[in-house]
C-alpha cells in the first residue's frame, strides 16, 4: 500500500481592537492600504475550475476531510463564548456544515466558495440535512477579495482552503477586519510535510527522464510560518496546532484521483501541463509498501 503523510496545521487567533487600528482602505490587499506582494504563485481561475470539477466528483463522506473538519470544530468547544454569526470559507466547507452539530452556538452561517458548482452542491447537501435549525446563506466569492463588511462576524472558519491563496497574509487581514471585537479566526491548512512521498517520486522521476524538475506541487507553510502569519495579520493570542494524518492508497493513481476529487491538484501558474509519463508512474509505484 502506498503511504501519504498529510500534515494539517490548525490556526486560531482573536480579533482585538486598539492595538491594530483598521485602515481606511478596501479589503483587497493589493491596494495602497497594505504593503503586500503582488507576486502570483497560483492560477486562481484554474483553481476555480478544479473546484467546479470536484463538486461533481467529491464523496459525500470523505474520511480525511471529515477528520480535519471535526478536529478543527473541536476547538470551538474550548471557548466559553458563543459565535452567533459565522462565515465558512471554501475548502472542506461541506464537511464543516455537516459536522457542526451545534458547536460554537452558531445561529447564522454563511457558506462561501469561489466555485458556483460547489455552492450549488452545498445547497443540495443542506437540503438533505435533517438539522434545519441553522440559518444558512450561500455566497460565491473569492478568499482573496472577501465580500464582507467590517465588524460583521463573530467567527471565520476555513478548512483546507487558504493554502491556495496568492496573498495569505492579506486574506487573513481581511478575515480579521470582518470580525467583531473578540471574534475568532479558525483555520486548517496543509502543512509542509504533506505528500512527502509523492514529492520525492516526482522529483526523482523527472531528474532521471528529463534531467530537471518542474513544479508539480505547491509550496506549503511550516509551523513557524503559520504562527508568524497570524501575528502579521494582527491577530492576538495566536495558536497553532499540528496534526498528522496517514492515508493509505492501493496505488499512486488512486492517490491522485483522491486529490482530484478534493480539488487539491496542481494549480501553480508555472505548472507542467504534460500528462504523467510512464517513468514517473513507475517511480511512484516504488513507494508502495505491503499492507500491515
């Protein structure tokens, strides 16, 4: 069985007013109000198309997504206060909505995704849910240009979505501005050790066949980076937890198919559009291990 280690970092921070005054600038951090890099790493339009495809392929109960979402929502039980108004951003938002089970005292929940098809899938899933006590709204929007008013939310949740933003600090700043005083930002992103075996296989195979490597996997934040991002975004009392998940696959192709169903395939601007070569497939199969 092929092993794929995935490292998910859970980030949380509180929005406190006073120490970090709100600038009179639009939420978009490409403006003059923030000194933010305009360097683009990801093709956001291509990622939206991947999310559209994932809306049709995604399993209703994905064990990995459910584990990350449930673990993230457990953080709400560590808080004594409630969060009547919440926003859930992209990623595994369907799992978050399905596994919420009243945690956090949420009364109104806005579900936002950059994919129109994914939003329709969320609506369809909500209609099947027997728990209709939660007032839910649906928005098509981009995490890099958050369409939310200042001081309007008690909680912002993002489960495995923010690691595809070109300006992660800017996206976090927008989340902080949207939060009310003492609002909570709660997020899970894939960490630096994610899919280590796949990275090694791709690198070795391309070196042997092509004499060089091309970007096939996106850069991921380390634990220290995640903490610094929260501080840079202006959150107080930041906290970062790291959880490791081991997912077993029968083959490398099964792993890639799972990534496609989650909308987690390559979306780098400088990606290699060529199909996976036989040499690469052979090298990836060398990482198979007997089941235990």
